[in-house]
C-alpha cells in the first residue's frame, strides 16, 4: 500500500560507503548523514557500512565519524542526537580487489537486512579513486550483491564521484564497466554543485517568475560569465591535480553543469529525463573548438608565489610533491558560444583557478545596456549595465544590479544592488549542504540532479578538443598569475578584446 | 548632524583570525548581534566599499567619528588599513566591528587591518577578499603622507578601487603631493579617477565666480582677465592652484613661467588669447585652511575692473566689484564636515573630468616653480 507522503520519499536502505574512511567521507558524507538525521529526513530503516582499507571495528568507526561530525558538521554536534545516530554506523575492513572482502560485506548486509528495517535496499557510494570504480562494480556483481534494476523487490543503486575519467575514452570505459553491472537507472553520477540550493534555484528563478524568461535570450543578454574561483592551492590533492588540471577538474563538470542550467530550454515537465535531455542539448550546441580557436579563446596559466589572505604562499611548481617543470594548468579562462536560436552570438566566458583572490562561485548574466539616449548619453561615463548575479558559494544568493537616481535635486545615477541571500532570508541554518540533498535524492530514486551517461560523455567530447590542441602545442612554461590575484593578463586580454571585462567578485 | 550620529551604536572592534574573516562577516550578515539588541531584525545597508588608509600619526584626529558620519550618509563596507608605528609587525591583525543606525535598523561593517610598514605588502590580498561585488569601490588616503605612488602594495590596493580620494589640505609639501597624485593617475589605465576633497570644498567658489563673471552680467570680462590674486590660509596652496588651474583650463590660458616672489607669494604668468595674465597666490600665516580671498581683474575700455570674492567668516562668500556698476552680493558657504565630504564624494565615484584638467594645470604650475 502507498504511504501517506505523496512526495518522493527516501526509502529504507543500507548505505555502503566504499572509502568510508577517506577524506570525502570525513568532510562531507558523514556530516551530511548526521544533519539529515537531525532533521529527521533519514528513512526509519537506515544503516551505514563504511567499507575501506583501514583496520577498524564498528566502535572505532563511530568515534572516527564522531570526530568528523564535530569538525565538519554545519550544525553543532549534539551528544544525545549523536548517540541515537551512531547506532546505524558499521564498518567492514576491505581490500577492494579481494573477493573475501565482498563476502564479508555480504555477511554484514545479511545480518543487517535480516532485521528487516532496510527492506534489503542497498546504495553503494563509491567515495574512492576512480581507478577502482570498474573493479569494485565487478566485484559487487561477482559477490551477488547487486539486485537487478527490474524484477526485484529491493533496489540497488550506485553513486559515483567525479572525476569520471580524464577524457572521452576513459569516461566511456568507466561507464561501460558500470553498465556491465548496473542499469543506467541505477547509476547516480554526482556533481555536488547540482545539489546546491542556488543551482536548483536557477530553474525556479527562470521558470517560476515571469520577469526573467522573456529577457533570457540573445536580444537582451550581452554575455554570461561563470567563475569558479578557489582560494586554496592543491593541498593534499597534488598528485591527482597534477594529472587533471583545472580544465578537467572544474570546467568539464561543475562549470559545464552550471552553463547547462543557465542555457537550457524550458522543460515541459519536471521529469528527470526531460531535464537531463535539455541539458544534453546545451552541451551538444557548444561550439566545438578548432586548434586555432583554442589558441585564441582559451587561456591556461599556473599560479606563482604570492599572498593569499595576507599570508605568503608558494607557486604551483614549488608545492610539495610536484615537479618543478610542471605544465599543469591551475587556471583556465575561455570564451565559448551555445550555437542555438536562443543564444546565437552571446559569448559565455568561463574561468576557474586555484589560489585566486577569493573563494567565489558565481554565474553572472549581464544584460545589454540601454540605448545611448536620455541618461546614457555620456559616452565617457556610460551607465552600468544590469547584472543578475547568481552566487553559488560562499553565502548563496541572487542579486540584481540596477541604476537608481540618488536623492537630490540633480539627476545623479548610482548603481544599486538588490540582494537576496539564503542565509538571511531563510535563516542561518536553512541552507543544507549539497551532499545532504543529493544523498536523499538517491534514497528517493530521483536522478534529476545527477549526470546521465550521455551528458558526461558529451562534456568530455567538447573538453577533449581543448586537451588535444594543448597536447599538440605543449609549452615549457605556462603564463603565470601571482597567487591571490584574479588570473593572468592573458585572460584579461581574452575578454577585453571583446570590449568586456571580468567581474571583480 | 550630531543628533543623527547620536542614534548610531558602534560595537567595539573584535579581533578575528585572518583565515576566519570571511566566515565571520557572513555570520554578521546572518545574525547581526545588534538585531538581538534591538529585538528586531537589522539589515545591512551597503552602497559602496570604502577602503581607508590611515596611520595614527598622520591621519585625521577623530577618524572613527568621521567614518560613522560617512557611512551614515553613504552606507559602505569599511575596510581600514592602519599602518602601525612598529614597522616590524609583518602579520596583519584583523578587527571587526559594526555601526548600527538605531533609528533605521541598518548596519555597516568595519574591518580594520593593522600592520607595520613591513607588512603593508600583505594588505592587497586581504582587501581583495573583503570587497563586496557589484558595488563601487573607493580608496580614501586619510593620511598627510604623500601617496606612495611607486610602492607595489599601494598600486595593488589602489587598483582595487575606481576612485582615489585624498585631501590636499593635509599635505606638508604641496609640490610633492601634487606630483605623487598626477604620477599615480598616469600609471592607471584611464579607468580610475582621483578626487581631492579640497576640490569639492572649492565648488561654492567656482560657482560664485562663474556667476559673478557671467558674460550676460559683465560682457567680455572673462576674455580680458589680466590678473588673479588668491589669498589662502595655511595648507590651502593646492586648492588655490586648483582654482587657477580650473580657470586656466576653461579659458584656454597657456602657462609661461612661475616663480616664488616673496616667501609667501608665488606668481605665474599665463598667456591668454588677448594677452598675458598673472596669477598670484599669497599664503596668509593665519586663518582657516581654506581660500580666503580671490580678486580677478580684467580690462575694459582701457580701464581695469575687478571682482573681489571674500570668505569673511567662513560662512559666506561676498562679492564686490570695482569699475562696474554692480551691487555687492553674498552667497552661503556650506559647512561640510570631513565625514560628509567623503560621503558626498563616494556617490561621485566616476570622477570629474574638469577636476583632472584643473589638476593637470596645477601640476604644470608646480613644475614651473623648479625651472
Ligand atoms: N575529498 C573531497 O573533498 C572530494 C571532493 C569531490 C570529489 N572527491 C572524489 O571522491 C573520491 C574519494 O576522494 P577522497 O578525497 O575521499 O580520497 P581518499 O581520502 O584518498 O580516500 C580514499 C578511500 O578509499 C580507500 N581505499 C583506497 N584504496 C583502497 C583499497 N585498495 N582497498 C580498500 N580501500 C581503499 C581508502 O581507505 P584507507 O584510507 O582506509 O586506506 C579511503 O577510505 C575521489 O574520486 C575524489 O576525486 C573528493
């Protein structure tokens, strides 16, 4: 019989975290689960099994998780709530390539499922290096741990993290390996940006208000900028980053996903497949780069020594464990177009970098300026154009810059900002972490905010054109930007040659 | 004004670790502590970012009070860069406080960053992270020291602002001061402006002079000016230059020479379309830091006529004429505090081209004294 709740509800399940002792689990997953528990969002039958290499028993894992929650939870640790929550935490030591580990996992699952509360549903969260994805999927199948997508009463779902491959070919390989074991409907490819409130709000803003959508096209929009600026350097991820670089690490997934949300056509229904197909269309409309385009419209650079928040920091090549002659880009800026009717001729400027002036992720839609009459006649002092800024982090919110008359007898025009912030409007604790929302969606079986195979592959196909052009012309040194700045002069020239400027965030 | 300031509550500055500054400011925004005090919800008002450079030994005596007045009139995020006397303190310290307008339940944040001379290079990266986007940014050089226009930290900080505000009334050495400003301006890419508060104070003078010598009132006086004598109080020489520069620019005079006549008087020779013009600036040892008197003489039919403008008691400018049949008149000289002047300048962030032209002539006038 159907329950009383009509919305999609998280189903009882066991969440098996491959890499449950790793950094992602510590910083994001365990705190997210704790916050979901605090809010009463977890299903009544819910258990967690950490599955990783470190030797731990349940008790030790619980104290590992407790420390993680105390350090990283967005809401304060509460001993009483914790005591209740921790009962759901279990741990199984594992070696991913060893079938015995999966047999041990099976026994733990049997034990848990025998109690009945989880209804035998399983979610495998692969918080592990991508090179293990194929292996783990295969082992799961061989151990008989995966329920088929159709015909079984219980469900099995798998969550995989970025990066999904390092180019189209490797992404296809991972997708094929997953497809061997899981049906596409069982696979949830996470891009945690899609779990952020403001990102979801892009659709509400566009299609839940009547004032934006009529202006959302090449007639009214001058250009769009998407910035993902990180303040941190490579930190502990130097090995991974050296192989990946900024283009693969951020542009291929986060930035392209944001671009899709801004540029997609209105879906006719809030159906995951419809939304994902509309996003896919955007990716397919991205103008492909020729090697000449890459030279002209893509800038890559590396940070050199500088100051971040007033503290001296070393350059990329001087970071621990990195090669002194590395040519991995820590910054990319590019100009692209979405070649369809709506966006014809509207440039999209995308940029991302490490060790930039501040941490800021933002989409800005700059509208065309008013004609050069009335208040905008002075060519030396033009009015500031309207800018709609969608701030994704930190401090999620939306602002609109408009021109207003200053009080007084003379007409003096001043740019004012209408600002909406989640934290202020809905209360400080109102903004859940992206992972909270995404984990719930998997439990509820809603894949809207996850990437479908064809989306991931279309994104790689476009990115590969840049990578290939770069490989053909490998410089000995990349242009540099001082840590703590907004990027290299080459990136300024890229946009300024079109008569525009990067926004100072 | 004082009654308005009376409604302001300033919360004492609290030290905050540099790495926690951003979070701390977001928290403020979410839970302004004042909101609890008021028992209602206070909102942040913000029209601009105002970066203030200040060194206690060389800055305005009551900077805090001045700034409260500024943000009350032009709500801004205040980022104060304070140079400490101890040049060895490299690690900047951060303090956060808020100013709350009790009657309107609006608050502004103030972040004070303090470092010694050797730590100044760390300011730009800190300031960059603190600016609120989409708002005009101004840098107020609230110091009597000349602009360090060739120091990297200053160039990088000033690049974050669209406008540099300074007050030439504070300069010890007018020539050095004017050179530093014009050199800074020439190092910008034309997208930044400078604003001297002394130019703003000059506005009533410019208006009254323009009205008194309006061609409809005294035909052809402007074309046939032969002499301008300006008397000013201590520290107002750059303002006198700006006044002369303004006239020279608008009337198309070319500078020929300049020399110090007496210790307190400097005389320049300009060439106008109709002949030569002498401009004399005379510093009075007493009196306000301001223009005190300006006399403008012109030729009419072989006779010399004159209009004399006097700031009698710093509340009015009186104009009287010689050689023309016009009655004396007087206009009110508005009293503006430093905080109000800065606030007014913040709303004019896109600059005044006329000021830059006048400044250009003033620079020539300063240079002419060396030759
Ligand atoms: N960290 C983040 O913030 C973040 C953000 C976005 C995406 N991601 C993605 O999430 C995934 C995990 O990242 P992470 O930072 O958490 O990595 P990590 O800290 O290196 O953790 C890897 C986990 O895998 C386990 N593991 C590795 N090899 C194993 C083996 N042979 N047998 C059993 N367990 C093994 C480790 O166990 P032991 O530690 O017990 O040895 C650990 O729990 C990666 O794909 C990463 O790109 C991470």
